């Protein structure tokens, strides 16, 4: 005897009709680019279509151009990865900025090193990001050649960090602008002048993304469910501030005033080195004599106990950084941060210093300050960069009386916020300090104008 259809559990209801397809979007403002130029990509406008923000990547071919002196340009290496070439990423819609992250190369490099193991950098990192994958050479990236290589970079900060579907039924397209930095900031160059490239060329530049398209019935159901609320979703965006400090203790007033500030990251890039001047690296970051640090938010110390960072006390700052960046500490997946790349043991006089991390270099990659095409003043085995970073989480410090801020970040709109460093003294030098504020932002679609806006 046949069961009623409602009781026949093997009969599944028909799903709403939809399809997912891969979209490849070419740059709209040019076909090839050089350093210090800007790529622009315009996402397609389509009814009942949504682009998956989680799976957007940038693919291009990168090659060196021949030096005017007739060199082979075979000796340059990327500074950690091809991400060193990207200085800023802006996402906009109809003139409204949805996300704007400057200092992108410094932050992206730090986050990848904090979350990716050496094994990962040696496999996907080498093929997709241009990393060397060599643990003893944490900042040496892939070699740049005249023939060129293809790289595929996952877009993962700002609006691309949201695991949401971005509607494409808009009156103006969403535009992704990617700003390229200089040759000097992108690569390490060898001592042989004939091998220094004149420039870098980016060609076959494409955005790869997956688009979900609904049928008219499913779209109508979705519209009726949302009503006048339209589309609203939360993202974690990033703001950047760069400042130069001299020696000694530092206190930096930060411009991060948002209804929900989640965490703050500090990266220290040394601008001078012992016996040399002008040292610079996109990926290189030192401890620079740091012994303690904390945030001052409207007179309140965050965290309530200052984070210690002495020569033999690196574990606390690494743990706090993992909490601030990833929400918890997952020891089963170890990043490529390495304490041997944080502390420099001795200088030529034998004095203990805490300025530059140890960074082993090979003979075939010895660098000579007198013949560099850029400010990387590294000699073989000395004056070398490292992988240090410091971060503070604010998500655990939301007052019980605060009912206006989003999620569980701290409302800093009406407060002065400053980052304070205590230096140990020995080896502390002038440096460039990069600060990043991670904050909640709401992306909204106006049902009348069909324009996306961001509110923080």
C-alpha cells in the first residue's frame, strides 16, 4: 500500500532553482601594469545574482623588465611574497567607499606568517603567493624572472573577510581598485647591477569569483522576506596609521574611533640599522627593544595587565597576538612566526641587542648596500629583518552598559585611544610604526537607489 506523500520520507521537496558559475573579470583600465600604478576591476551587474565574497582571488602574470644596461634581470626576489607589491585596496560602489585598506602589504604579510606554517608556504604559498617556503629564509620570496610566473592571491581582508554573498543587482557596479607599490618595496635586489630589473610588469590581470544566480521565484521570496530592511551584513574592516618614532618609550594617539573596535595591531619597521642607514623591508618587522605595551582607552588600561615582551618572554606577546587576530589560540596549526627571527643575539662589539631579528642568508643571496637598487641595506648575515608583531584584543572589554556598539567590540567614538610602548633601552632605534585597527562595519543596500553603503 502506498504511503501518503507527506509520510514518504524518501521524497524530497524540489529546491529553488539556482546556479553557480565561475566568473573571470579582466581589468577595466588597462591590460598591463607597472609598479606605482593602479588596477581596476568592475564586478558585473546582474539581476538576482550574488557574488561569493569568501572565494574571490586576484590572478596575474608577474615578470621583470630588462635593465637599460642590458642585464638579465634574473636576480631579484620578491619581498616574502607577491603581496609585497600591493600597497592599498579600495572597494567602492557608486562613489561610496565600502572598504579602504592602506598599508595592505605590511599587514597581509604579517597575517600570513602568523597563520601559515612553513609547509604551507612551501607548497601553496610558493605556487600561489610567490613565497620561498624556506624556514631559515622567512622573508625571501620567489625569484622574479624575465619569462614571468603566474600568481593567484586570495582576497582576504576588509569586505572580503565577510562570509557573505554580495548582491550584483545594483545601479552602479562594485569597483575593486588595487594600488601597486614601488619596485623598491616589492623586491630584494642582488649586488650585481646587471641583474637589477628596471621595473616589474603585471599582465593578464583578472579577478576570479563565484556567482550564484537565483530564479525569479526564489528572488521574489527573498525580497518579500527582507521587506524594507533590504540587505544588511556585518564585515570586519581595517584602518591603518603610520608614524615615525625616535628612540625610547613611545605613546601614539590612534585615530581608530568606531562603534565597535575589535583589535589593534602594531608592526615595527626599522628605518635605520647599525653601521648603515635606510634599511627598509615590506615584510621585515623587529621587536626594537620593546619590553611592555598596552592600550589607553579614555584613561582605562587595556588589558588591565600590561603585556610583557622581554628578551626571554616572547610567549605572552605571541599568545595575545593570536587571541587578537584569530579569536583563540589554535596550537595544532603553528604559524611561521619564529622566535629566532625576533631577537638579534649580538652586534659586532659583542653587546647584547634586541633590535634586529636573526635572519640567515645564503651566499648566493648576499646583499651589498653599495650596489642596491633600493633601500634594503642588508649585508650577508647581518642587519636583517624579522617577523615580529604585537596585537591587543578589545572584544573582551565591552562595558556592560554599552548597548550601542556592534558585536562585542569596544565603542571608542567618544574616547581618546593611544598605544603605549616601553622600550628596554638597549638597541632601541628610530623606526616606522604601523598601526591597524580592526572594526565592525555594516554594509547596507538601499532598496531605492540600489547603492551599497558602509557604516561603522
